[in-house]
C-alpha cells in the first residue's frame, strides 16, 4: 500500500518594507541631524561676543619728582654735575711784591699761609695761593677771571707807629688786603688790620678760656701778626656774608 506524500509548503516569506518608506525615513533622520547641528551653531554664535576694537592710547609720561625739579636733574645730565653746588665765594690770593720790609721770608710766607688757611676753613669758600704780584698785576689778573676775586695780601710797616727808625720793627707791621672784582678788575674794597694783644686760649665746655702761652716767638710780634692775618680773613668773609668758621 503506497503512502501518499503530502507536499511540503514553503514558509511564507517575510515582507520587506517598501523602498519608498525606507528612503523617507532616511530623509527625516538627515533633516533632524541637520537641525541639531544648526541649533548648536546658533547657540555658540549667540554666546560669543565680538570684542570691541581697542583704540590706541599715548603712553603716559612720568611726572618729574620735586627733587629733580628743584635740582634741575634730567636723564641727559649726569647726577654728579646736577648735584654740584657752586662756591659761595672764590678767592685767588697774591702776596704783594711791592712792599719791602725787613722780615724773614719764611715768616712772611707763614703769615700769608695763616690768612689762606683761615679762608679755607669757611664752608663754601675756595681760596688758592697764586704767588707774588704787584698791585697792577693783581688787577690785570682779575680782569681775566670769570668768577674768582683776586686778593692782594700785603704786610707793610705802619709809618705812623714806626717813627723815624730806619730799621723795620715787626711790632709796627699792619696787614692790608685789596680785593679786585673778576672781569672788571675794579677794587671791591680794601682793608687794614692792626695788631692786637695776643692771648692764647683753650676750649673748655664750648667756651674759649685764655691760658698762659708757652709758644716761643722767633721774632717779635710773631703771634700777633698771625692773629692779625686771621682777623683779616674774617673781615673778608664778612664782606661776602659768609659764616665764620669756628676758632681752632
């Protein structure tokens, strides 16, 4: 007996979506992605501010300090020159070559040196020795000077005190000073200093106290003449309104 064979039917095939539906879905996805990208770019553009243009400004010049204005300092002037102070008075001292007195040459130089040293002790004063000269030579030298006053320092005998004696006595000597103005050579003033009693002193508690002198004079009136030279220097400083230095 033959069995009847039942034909096997194939399983129904899966339905494939239509091609049009797939294309439409892809287009929607592309549009959605483009919309997201555009929104992100717009948000970034809105949050970013364009900086305002910067206008050029001039570099401020630092104001000079009051000290620089007072002293006239600048970058082009060296500090050493700007801070330099001018002397209150400048003197060029000559010893008179006209006067003839019978006194030792070394003694005359010491008296002149006493005068110069006293001038140099004053603050703001310049005093330099210039050798020997006559009155005319000193005046001519003053004409060639721009700032320094020419001083003629002279030791001479007082004719009234000497009397008729033919020999020079140092106790009768006086000191004369002649001051000639620079550039013009005009005689600014002249002065005569007489000797006064000499008293050696010492400073005790800031006060000058006379003490017995132990200095031996090499010639009569040596100490009085040196004291007269200091007096002549003090008189000269007062003429120029210079504060006198302390006694030493």
